[in-house]
């Protein structure tokens, strides 16, 4: 038992290496910004189930409906000038990413100086977004739709549709 405790405490030697504290502070900052602080701002209506590993940006710009379910490792990254809305009884599968802002592309301009596009994302009611999907700025997903796992949604989805692929396209009506 003592050997197990000593093995477990062996990580302490890493705390005294150059850069270890800088790394630790950055990790703590990211944890607070992405996971802890948003919970104090995010409005969770009745019946919402949000896994603790979900990452949020600008939670004041995120609107969740009743009985929304957001599974592990999802990212909901709103921006100050755009909203992410998820309707009642909708769900986001594990690893789904919603981004309401993105860089534009202007030739000759360095990446870090590129202008932004900020457009709201609106997910209707009774929508299921499968695992690992990416939903980009400006997309509206109609009620009663399904987005197949691994899809990248770049344009609006009509109500009652089954969409899938990269980029997502209509597979059939629900």
C-alpha cells in the first residue's frame, strides 16, 4: 500500500520543472473559462441534461429549450453578436460542435488578423444531432430533423429532414 502511494505521488517531481506552473495556470484558466464560469451564466430550463464535459463560449448568447440533452464533449461556442438556440426536446450527440462565428478569408491577410463572420445558429424542436457533427455559422435546422453522425452542416435543414455527409445533404424525409 505504501508503494502504491509513493508511485501515485511521483508526479510531484513534475511540478518543479521549468514551465510546469505556467502550463498548470493555463489549464486552470481554460477549465474556468470553458467549464466552470459558463454554468453560472447559462440558463437551464426544465429537464435540461448537460454533461459536465460540455464546453461553452459566451453562454449569455446560448438559449436552450426545455428537456434539451447535450452529451459529453460537445462545444457550443457562441459569440457576442450571434446566438445559438436549441429548441425543446432536442439533443446533441457526443462530440458535436456548434460554432456561431468563424474567420473570413482575405488573401494576403495573416490568419490572426482575418475578420470574423458572426451568424446565429437555430436548432428547432425535436431535433437529433448525431455524434461528432459540426454545425457552422448561420445554419437553421427545422423541427423534427435528424442529422447523421459525423456530418458537417453548412446550410439550412428543412423541417422533417434526415441529413448526412460532408457537407451534409438530404438523405430522405423523416
